[in-house]
C-alpha cells in the first residue's frame, strides 16, 4: 500500500487485530512471492479447468464443421473468445508443470547420486553444485507455477458482465442543506480528479448549482477500461463532519451526500421506443448570460412505463442535451434490469463490502481530525486532502476490490 510522505500519521486499520490490513499487505507482497493455494482449491480448480478444456475443444470442432450455420459459428466464436484467456493460461500452466516434473526427476537423480557417494563427497563436489543449481531453478519454476495458478483461479471466479463497461456517476446533496451541496461539489470533483489521474475520460453531463455555488445534483460520464468494475462500490452515502461556512458558533455538523455509480447501457441492452418517451423542452436556468433563458435548449425526458425522468440543461444545444438525457435514462433502465436479475442470484460479496446500494452509509470524511474512514473494510486514511484530490482514493477502491476477490475465492473453495 503506497502513501505519500507527509507529516500526518500513517494510515491505520480499525478491524480487530488489524486483520484486513494483514490480508492487504499479504496481497501486495504476493506480487513478489506467490501464495501457495491449498490442495482443496487446486483440486476444484483442476476439475473446472478440465471442463473448460473439453468445452474449448468442442467449440473448435463445431467451428471447423462446414455444416455449422452462421448463427452457430458466431455463437461458438463468441464463447470461445471469452474462454481464450483462461485456455492460454491453462496451456502455459501445463507447460510449466511438465518443466517442474523434469526438474524434479533431475533433482531426484542428483540426490541419489550424492547419497551413494557420501564417503567421497569432496571428490564429487560438482554433483552437489548441480543439485544446488537444479534446486534453485526448481524453486523459480514452482513460483511461476503458483503465479499461473493464481491467475487461472482469478479467471475462474464469477464476473459481472457490466464490470468492463463505462459508467454514469450521479452525486446528490442529502441532509445538511447548503453544507451538503458544497460537499457534493467536492465529492464530484474528487471523482473527476481521480478519473484524470487514471487516464479515463470524464464528461460533465449536468449540474444543478445551489445558492452558495455548491452542487445540489451533478452527473457525469466516465469512460475507460473497466471503469464500472473499479468504481461500483462507491455507490452509497458519503458522510462529512466539519464546521460549515454558514456556522457562526463553530459547531461541527454532520451532512451527507448520495453517490450512485451506474453501468452505461448499450443500444442492445435497452431499446427505447418513441411511444414510451415524453420529451419536454424548456428554457434553461442558471447564473445568467446571453444564452440563458433565451432558447428552449433544456430537455426533460420521461420514460412513461417506468416513470423515470431525466432533465439536462448543461449544453446550449437542445440536440446535445437530449442525447445526454437519453444516455442517462438508458443507464438507469439497464441498472433496474440488472438489479432485478441479481436479486435471483447468489451474492458473492460479504456484508462488510456492502451491496453498493446508494442508501447504505459507506464512508465518513472527518475534517477536524483530517481522516477518511471506510466503514465496510474498516480502513482509515489520515490525509483527507489527499483523498479529496484523488491522490489516495485508490486506497479504498483497491481495498474493496481485494475484499471482493478474497470473498469470491472463499466461495470458490466451498463450491
């Protein structure tokens, strides 16, 4: 876990006996020394690998047949493409296991030769050198085998198809009035800075400004590799504790902001019928200017069957505002359908990670103490400004993704 050098205390962990922190450090250290999987997990994994190999062979045979229809070919090719990463890892693992068997055989022969010549050990030092060299090489290859096993295990874990998608970010001021609006603005900009540091594209879709120039509501589109999968656990209630700018007596207030992260939908996921939409245009509000309140550029789109409404007035062009509104509406409808399906599936995430539900309190930003605490994994970072600048937000995001992976592996071993 990397932290910038500052005068503030080092981040601490508040789980009992720092249990999570130990697991997190072990995970980071595994990049150098690969963990050894239990025999039970390896056995289960080998069974599933055998199934994947048979399935891959079946699909390849199907695609090679001339009588295969275009639809069958396309379906088989799509499935084979999804399996390709795991199959490549399987082939690499099998080659490494053959190499290990060869080295072990050489190691045994060297040991037998040395045992037979104990009385003449000095004269046969070259054999001992050969044994040491073989043992060292064997250790390196076994480490590589463990790395491949871990990679294969991760490839076998259940995945959310939406993880690779772009996402829609929505931030809304909750309890706390103007103070909540000011904090909503800081949270929205925190994700914008973090996205820029990750090399993702961040586009502001719509902002409703409060009297003190905070954000009552703000929405943005984030595009990049696996964006939704990395940010999905940011959904929930973010609580702030500090002295508001409107507070005269210096008392600390608690306000809240709601964050929602939704996977963006493709056209094939959500098909909007024109008969199901009501589109209203109106003059945009705001701080004024020569273009404000002069044209009907603001757009409100209502999905009649669900009752969902999206209003966008960020752009001067009615056409652009309509496109943005439809994009957000599709994401909302897609998320409703995903939630309906997921209610019927077994949940892999532990309760400390949380459901990703926006009604769940997930994180507290305490300004007087300069700390940020995530209540799901029990991690506290003692540099609040670094988090709000997007520098250390990854501490929490990585910890949550690690916890998800650990829970998935635990479920895998009991399946």
